[in-house]
C-alpha cells in the first residue's frame, strides 16, 4: 500500500495566540497603505474585534475602503461588487475579518480585483487567475481551515450552484488567529465548526492512497476536537478550549491531513453544499446530516477503514459502532444528523434529488449513480 | 495550561515520492545555470543517485562546480572552502545531495557565499547573514529533518565546539525526498536516523508550554517510527517502510512538533554534540546514550509527562516503564544506550565532563549545575 507522491508547500504565515493582532500593523505596513476591508454582517462591531483591527490600521497609517455584508453562505454578487470597489480604489492589500465565508470571499476578491470579468468565470473554468492582491485574514470562527489553504467555496443563485475551487494564488499571505476572537461564537456555530473540521479530516481520510502517519495525524485532530467539544461548549470563554479547537481546525485542512493520501473524496461536501444552497443550512450542519448516511452507504466497502478510525477516536469495536459513535457525537453537541432535524420533510425529496443531480455531486473516489443518490437520500432521512 | 503563541511559516517546497527527482530539472532552471554541487564521501556515486541528479542537471543545462568530501560530523573548514568555490564561480544556486551533515553544511555555505568571512562568525554571533544563494536539497538519509527547517549543526575543532544554530535564510528553497534514495543506508545509520527523529520529538515534547494537539502529533510521529523500525531494518528495500520513516523524520522537525510548545529543551542534543565532537560518535547514537539517562535524571520532575508519553507510545503504565521502554527500543534496533556500548570507558569521565562544561551544555528549560552534569554522566555509564 504505497503512499501517493506529494508536495508540502504552504506560503501562508499563520500567527496564532493571545493578542496576536498586535502584530498586524507591522505586517500591514509591508504591503502598502490602501486597504480593502471585507467583513460580514457586523457582529465584529459588537464584540470589539472591528475596533482592535481598526486600531492596527490606524497605527499602520492605512486608508481603508470597506465592503461589508458578506453572507454566511457567500454569493458571487458580493465578491464581484467588493472586487469592483477594490479595483476602483487601487488597493494594495485585502484585509478580511471573519469566518470561512468572509475569507473565502476575500480570496476570490483578491484574484478578481486585477481582472474585468465576474469571479464566477474562475469557478466555471472560463478564466484563469493571473495575479492576486495580497490577502491578510483575521479569523473569527474555528471551522473551515480557509485561513491556511488555497480553497474557496461560493455560490451562484442564478445558476443554482455552490462550488468549491482552489488556486495557489488564493493562499492568504498572513492569517491572524487569536482564540479569544472566537469567545462570542454561539454554541450552535461552535458545534458546526467542530463538525466541519472533523469532516475535513474524514474527506482526506477516505482518500485513495494509504499514508500511515497522515492517518495518525487525522485521528489526532479528530480526537482533539471530540475531547475539547464539551469543554468549549460548556465554557465558551475558556481560552484553552478555544485555542485547541482553533488550531485543530487549521491543521485539518492546511495539507497535513492529505500528504500521501491523494486528493481525498469530498463527495460529502459536494452533497452538503446542495443542502446549504437549497435551504440555507449552515455548512457544518449540512455535513453532520450527510456523513453518517454516507458512511452507512459505504459501510461494506469501507468496513476496515471505518473500523480503524472508530477504534482510534472512540475506542469502538467495529465499523457499525464507529458510525454510531460519530452520529451520537454530532447529536451530543447539538448538530442535526437527519434532514428532519432541520425541518426538511419527505416532501422535499424530489427537490433535493434534482439539486444533487444538477450540481453533479460526486466524490472523487466514491461515485454515485442516480439510483444510489436516492438511496443515500433515504439514509439522510433516517 | 495555556499554549504559547506561535507562528506557522515554512517556505520550503518539499517534493516527496517515487522518482520525484524527475522534477529537479524544471525547478533548477528557474534559479539559473551555475550550480555549486555539494556532497559527502562519494557513496552517491555507488548507489546511482549522483548519476540521476547529474542527468537532471544536464537536462537543465547547468554548469556544475563540485565540492565533495563533507564529513559526517561536518566541519567549518569544509563550509568555508565550499563557499569560496561558490563565490569565485558566482553560482546561482547550491545543490546539496546527502544527509544531515551535507545539507546542514550547504545551508551555511549558501549564506557564506555572499560574504568574505568565515561561516563560524555566524555561529559565534560575530556576524549576521544578510542574504543567501538559494538552496536545493536532495535527501539521502531519513534522520535530522534539516530538509525542511532553518537549522544547521557544524563543528569547529580549533575551538573544540559543535554548535547548532538557525536563521530564516537557511530554509532550503526546495527539497527532494525519494524514499528509495535511502535503500542503501546501512542498518546502523537507519537506526540512528530513527533515534534522531524520535529525539527531535522528545526535545519539543519536553518544551515549557502545553499544547495538546501538538503532543498528539508528537506521539503519532514517535509511534510511527517505533512501529516501522523492525520493518525497515528487516526489509531495507521496502519502499513503504522507508517512506514512512522518511516522512516521520521530516515531520519531527519542520515545526509541527513545536507549535504552541515554546522552544523545546534541546539539552540532550547539546550533550550529544559533545560526545560526537570528542569521539566522532554518530549523532543519533549519541542521543540514545544521553536520552535514557536524561529522563532518569528528571524522572521525578517529569513523572506525569514521561508517563503520558510512554502510555501513548508503548502502552506503559508509569514513567519508570516508559523510560525502560525507550531504552529497550533503542537497544533493540542496535543503538547504544550506555557509553560503554561505544567503547568509552570510565577513564574518559574527566575528559567528557570538561567537554560538557566547555561547551556550556544546557537545555533551555532543564539546566544543569556542574555537580548535576557529573550525576547525569554517571547515569550514561549505567
């Protein structure tokens, strides 16, 4: 069982820790003074993060152009509008404050500023990025790992698609992670973040090739998330729990869980994206609905692999116990594990199936026929 | 128990896998045509690696200036002479083929080429590096992790010192790791490499701060090394075992084992360096003599930490069992665990003690008085 060839290379400088934002002004200065500031619905103005960042920008003598209102399932219209603002003001750097949706958007903004077409042209393979305005990210949610990778997920309602895509120009130049910046994240989104990081480990774990040390790292990250979940939900202001979860989320998708494993499967993500697109379900919540069903569907083929995973993380005895352990864990932290848990009844079955087909959901390894998609959907209803 | 702030940043592009050397020509071309080729005592001419690299250099149209003969405990005279050769020939890139000693030397050569003084001035803090000729490394030994970090250890016989030092200009730009390039490494050096990578994990594990995910990664790497040791020694031509050990060695010292833990202790390394300096003991072998003694010396203070480590790696019940397990494991793969095992008798005691004092051996956390050094030395004799 040979491991796949791989390249380890990650140009992002990630600064992690208490009061780490104090390094921002110094870093910012090295890029220039004209800053496009991108954020979401303004919660950063209530929890003090906006003011801390603005203080750094003043120290750096920055001229700031703001684009706010990025949605939690980000849309291409916002990306295009923000890129236009950045282009017209000839910005030197993009500064994103937020979670996955804001930073994902900012990544695409940074490669769209230098061009004249819509960002969606990159996603639909009509254009290739040629350069990027440097991106600095300030993370406020431990979940997607976007702070240290080249991937971005956005959606296009006109085309009814939500798609993930990556390019090496989209690595943030710098990311700032202060675990205390996640203190005000509510319990539900904290849990969705934990689910998301675990799902990233799983997508890579179910990759084609075998790489034993990478598997150990995957088990380590999942176990770390599981072991810190109750703590962070019970004590949201506890720095240690927040720090452990935040680092786990970065490690889950910065390359470490994929070296030697090939490209991972990512079928569950593509299915989850359709649920988010249709019903605006938070990304992490969509994954906890799909993953147990996906593992049940593939249980025979993946018996050994699921069993080994469950043993390492939960001490379970076989693949069936392993799947139940994941399902129980997700439930225990308040995540939905059935479509009914988010209020989606059987009457939506045809609509979902149509969306799955339209978005051509497929893992890179485990493919689905239309009939199998229906079978999987049954399992998601439970 | 708060984790330390940290920055994750590693500019090395590491290319790992079977026949990965075929990417060298393309990478090489982007740096220029004038190449300083650095290697050791010529074993690469017997195992075919030299010819494979030369083929790539011809494809890249390179003009090659060779410096060979780097010693396994590398000396500053070689570094200075190679830097002179590179300087006089105005090279665009340094290409190192070898293990830790060659690549460590090449790192210092790459920052010494642009200056007029001895490389030792960097080690003795008389000069600071200002720029580096880009370095490309082709690794032939899984051990030190030098292929993806900024550290280098060289020795100066005139001053009776062997010292480790690091600078961010010393990261290799690219490293090429083909596990089959380690097929011809003999059993003893294969074992010393395993010991070395485990020691790197331990130096970081015994760092000041607590970082639970980093500890899990440390346990993962040590367990991976332990679990693959018999295999790689029994079947030296087995790609999988070689690959698992090779990746473990990189992961042990590319940052992953230190994030959030602070700087690590490194007292054992500084003591081991003195043994290598005085008696030309291979680096890995010096560490397996020192580490069991060091853990015994600190057993009371580190009871919980050593116990937790032993449980995770060997399933041992307490710190005493844990130390014995490490000692037994090192012995089982043919590494010395007592000074007598490498033929150093009690008559050398004073000489060693003098060397330890002269080199001011100290961990960054666990310090030794002169009396304690003597006590530690007793434990190394067993």
